[in-house]
């Protein structure tokens, strides 16, 4: 296992997790990477480690980069276990003189890895010399953990951004210019939508803080996915847009179905939306993943949810995606809902509750179909789509 040169004195020493398909509830169809970096200056600094399971791969790359040198300082930018899981073993094997994290990072690391972990707090804004260069630390609280921080290698102008600007994207390439944009763009958006979105106000403040401090990195080294060089202005602009909740004329339809009735209603609603020039995405929650709904909802203006009734409840898959999306706190959505039932329509008010739980503004009461929708009911669904489309369009006048 070889280290990969990032710049004159910086090497990637992480691990590639090709087979990961779930990252705490977010599907990861492209796997992920756990990026760690080593700076070979007069002092040797390791920035982050990897998930414990990948320690041997990381260790081999690290030894390759070190070429017999010892590690002076380990920086833990964030205590989540995909970056700190191998920290204790790393300390045991490489015996660094210092281990630094944010003040809260030290608490979290000790709570997770043991109170005897030899970690020390480094102050927000502090700078340490690495020899010819220096590292400055900026806390990035709630991006996306309260202990998160980033590190700037000043002369080389490299930002070690931790989870910010990351994506779950396993690849043989380490640098974005080695990959086609269309290959990674969806995963970049999906990562923001599923990991960073709830903290969008903090993202805006953080980006402003970076600008105010004159930080314009030449290279951004995140802890997941590709290393950024050529697309840095674009990814920063995308973060601005995501954080400002910029949406398109787009609606996401989320439904499940038992005998096909709710599915027919979903398609009629989509017809109505499409006729108003609205981009649409349908998700059948029996097979689609909640995190792909979140990804498509990132730049959408409306969510439309539909469910059949089972045991006087909504279908469980709708509860799953509803609870998940509620936590992600997408702002400013319009909403609509629909559903089919056989014996009692009582549970369909719970579909409304799910949509309202997202903070969405309902454009109309729930459209209900007893058993399979007939032509008149499908027209009602179509009209709901038209109305939702008109309400979305009104926002762009
Ligand atoms: Fe990639 Fe929040 O850990």
C-alpha cells in the first residue's frame, strides 16, 4: 500500500472502502474513502486516522510516507469513529509526542476511546509551527459535529477540511481532476443533503468566516472522497447555494403502494406537475432509499407524499422517510399528499402530519381514493399536481 503525494510535503495515507453501502442511514452506492494526510516538514504531522477496520491499510500507507521518520504530532479534526477509530492503535504503534483536538474533541475522544487517551486541546485560531510551514486551526462546530475543526497549512495553502466538502465516493483516483464531474456531482450533493443540510446556517457563517479571513485554499483535502484542486470555486459556490436553500422548479413525489392504487395516483399527480413545467422525481419507497430522496429534495421546491393505509396507519416506509427527512430540516417546501384506503381513511391524515412535520406548507387537503382510483379520482390527482405546479411557479415570478 503506497502513500499518494498531494503536494511537496503532503501525502494522502487514507483507505478506500469500496464495499460500504450504508453510512449511518445514508446509502453509499459508490462506497467511500477515509482520508488521512501526513505532512513531512521538520516536524511530521498526521491529520486524522481512519475507521478501525481499515487500520492495516492506513498503517501501510503511513509507513510508506514516513520512510522511517517518526510522527511528532497527530491532529484529530473530528472524533467520529470513521476518522478516530484507529487513533488509539496509531498512538500505540507510532508514539507521537502530541495529539491535538479541539477542546470538545478531546472530551469526545476520551469518552469514546478511554479517559487515558493522551489528547490535548488546541485553541480555536491557534497556530503551530511544523518547521518551514505552520498549521492554523479553526473550529467548525456543528459541521457536522460539535467537536469539528479544520486545519490550514499556511504556506502550502492547503485546507484540511474534515467532513466539509467531502463525499462518499470510492475511487482509484485521489484527485478530482482525474474523475469526470458527472461521476461525482451527485455524490457531492447527496453528502451535503444527508450530512450537512441541517447545519446550513452554520455553513453560511463558516464560509463568510473563511472569506473574511482571506482563506482561499489552493488545495482542499477533505476526509471523504476526492481531493479538490481545479473545482474549488465551484464547490464553494455549491455550498453557498445549498446553504441558502436555492431551489429549482422541481417536485419530489414519495410514495408506497400495496395493490398499485397509490402508484397510479402518484403518476397522475406527476402528469399534472410536468404539464406546469415542473421537473419531477418519483420515489417508490418499497425499493428506493431514503437518502436518495433527501438528495433530490435538496434543490426541490415541493414534496408530495402518498401512502396506502395498513392497520389504520400509513405504510411503514413512509414513516421511515418522513422521520429521516424531518431531521434534515429542509426549509421552505410546499407540500401535498394523497393516499388510498379500503376500510377507513383515518390514517391518511397521518400522511398530512408527515408532510407538515417537514415544515412544508400544504397546497391542498389530502386526496383520498377508496380502493383503486377511477377516472374521476385520477383527474383529482392530476389537478393536485397542476395546483402544486402553479404554486411552485408562483415562487419564481
Ligand atoms: Fe466522516 Fe463525521 O465523520
